C-alpha cells in the first residue's frame, strides 16, 4: 500500500535539493474525479501531486515533449527531469532509452508499483452506475466518493483490462520506488480479448475491422497520446514537402504520399496498420490510444496482436532492458520461416 | 492451370507487385527471361536494394493502389549481400503477414520467397504458383483505395 505522502516527500526533496529541474506527475483534475498530468518545478507544489486509480496517463509522453522542447530551444538543462511512473510507463521510458531518445541519467524515475491493482476503466465504472467525485486505492479495493457517500468496490471489477492482464505491474527501471513488487500476480489471462477475437474466421474479422476503420475520423488522438509516436514528421503528414510559388501542379500531384489524411476506409486502414507495425516490439500496452479514441476503435487488439507475435515467435519483451536491441533491428537464427517459399 | 478454371475467370488477371532484391531475385528473374522460361506476365517487378529494405509501407501501399498480390523476394538465408538484410526482412515480413491476416485480408495475397540469382526456374515457379493461388480469390478490394 503506497502512502501518497511518500511520493510528495520524494518530489519535494528532489526539487528542494535541486537534484531535478521538474517533476512530471499527476494532480487532481479540474473537473470530475480524474487526475491530470502536471509538471511541477517548485518544492511548494509537491502537495498537489496525487496517486489514485484515475492516473491512467502514460507520462512518458511528457518526457518526449520535454525532449522536443529542449531540442527546439537548444537549452542545455544540466539537471535530470523526474517522472512518476507506473510499471507500464517505466517500460515505455526504457523503450525510449533503448532507442537513444534520451540518456538514463537525464531521467529520474519515481517508480510506483501498482501492487495488486491497476488503473480504473471509466467505462466499466459507468456500467456499474457509479458517479464518483473522487477515487482512491485501498489495498485491493477502490474507494469512490459518491453523492451517496463512500463506495468500496473490489478493484478487479472495474479495473482496465490491460491492468488485469498486466504481467509486470512494477517499474523495474527506477531511481526510487514506492510500493511492493507484486510481479507474478495473475488477475486475468493475458491476451484474452485477442484470443476471443481470433476464434472468428478471416471473413468475420474483416467485417469487424471494416466497420471499425470506417468509423475513424482521423483526429490522430492515438498518435498524439502515444509516447512512441515521437517522429518529427509522421508518414501521414509529409510536412517537409516544400510548397513554394515555384512548385508546379505536377510536382504537387506526384509527390510521395503513402497515406492520405482523408478519413476514408483505405486510408484509415493503412494508417492504423502502419501504426501497429511501427509499434511492434515497442508498444508497452499502456492502452492510452484506445482510451482517448473518440469513436472507441479497439486499437489494443491490433497492438496486442503485434505484442503477442513478438513474444511467441521472437521471444521479445518490449521495454525489458535498456541495452536490448529493437525487435525489427535484431534477429535470431531460428526465427520462423515456414511461410517463405 | 486447368481449362475449367480459365473459363470461370477469363476476364480476371491478377496483378502482382513483386519486390525483388537487386542481388538475387532480380537477377533470378533476369535468368528466367534469358533462359526463355515461360511464366505468367502478371508480376510487375520492382527492384529494391535488399529484401531488408522493403518497408511494410511498400506492401500496404501496393495493396492500396490495387495490387491483387504482393511478393517480396530476396536472397537465401546466409547469402545476403549486406550480411543480415534478409534476416531482418524475415522478421519484419512475418509481422506484416500476421497483421494482414489478423484484419482479415486473405493470407494468400502476400508472399515471400528466397530466390537466388541462379534460380530462374524457381522464380518462374513462384510466380506461376502465386498467380494460380490468386485467381480463385478474385480482385483485391479490401485495401484498395476508392478513387471513384
């Protein structure tokens, strides 16, 4: 059981002793019960930090933003930046370091073990008919503050699927860690939704995905929220194509456009499949893309498929170690090749 | 191909986009040509520096532009001009194939083969087999962009 005050004290100490330049964490949101990401730079703000079941956000995203900002301003910060990280967030940070996005000493990881629980799934809570103004961890339960008073629910009833299936609910890579290591706990079988889905035949699967991809409005929320989608120029944007007064219509027409931005099925499916490919061996299953999707496209299925393929065929775990090579930049002699003629 | 099948699908000729490695498969297809080996003309060869350089984008893009099948062909394992390019291709292409199958695209629309520069006969066989497997599937419409 994590004492929130310990996290605040850690953050306060780090800032007061000038060991880090900022702490990325969670604070109470301005509306409803959900927490929101916050960057604090002053030790006095440390009491704003919270840790509760609504800390869904993968804060590794803000390390990427910070990095981009530093590169843009050409600042040399000197001090590391601290980040509050769950098990999945810490794995995302490891993946980023594997790819040399930043160095280990540039980040100070305040690890938070999820212990026997994980984060809340708002949809599951809503289906239980609970409207809460506050949520808190209590052992293996969540305690919600509602208009009718306190309500205690076993965490596994309203927990996000990805947390139920999580194998390592503990940030292995950390500078300081709060809470116990409960690696090895089994709340649900991993890839359950994927297994159920794969029982359908190819035609049914296509009908399903056709409907999902038709609904995509190309808001790119999935891309914006993903810490792994850090490319300066995404393949769908082609912002580096300079259009000047001299650019001819032919040049504009003939430039390489792998994917159009228009929200039609063929472009949507290419976009989502490209994204799944780019996340293969990198996705840490934080499921932020699916959570932020305004039309509820089950993106976790696609990412899970790639994750399981990497695990079962290539023995690859994303975010396992900083020194490990990337999935598609390495190989084994016994990689599957039955499909090759 | 039997005459029976030909009658059913007379007006449909599958279009294949074949990404051939410059060092092996492309030379293999040349050998098939200079050896006067007969094989269907359905494949449009695109020479790439290495099978490892084939991005999943190429494959998706080909299907989006209306290819009925996509072939990626490179050197045999251990023969890569760049030492390990085909090992990387093998892993990457496996993922693409699984992903395409997962969303419900027919597995037979996508194929990979190892063809060395000396295997003109094998290249012609690969294309023959591919065309025959593609015929019963009909035109690929799932990923094709609607340009109407």
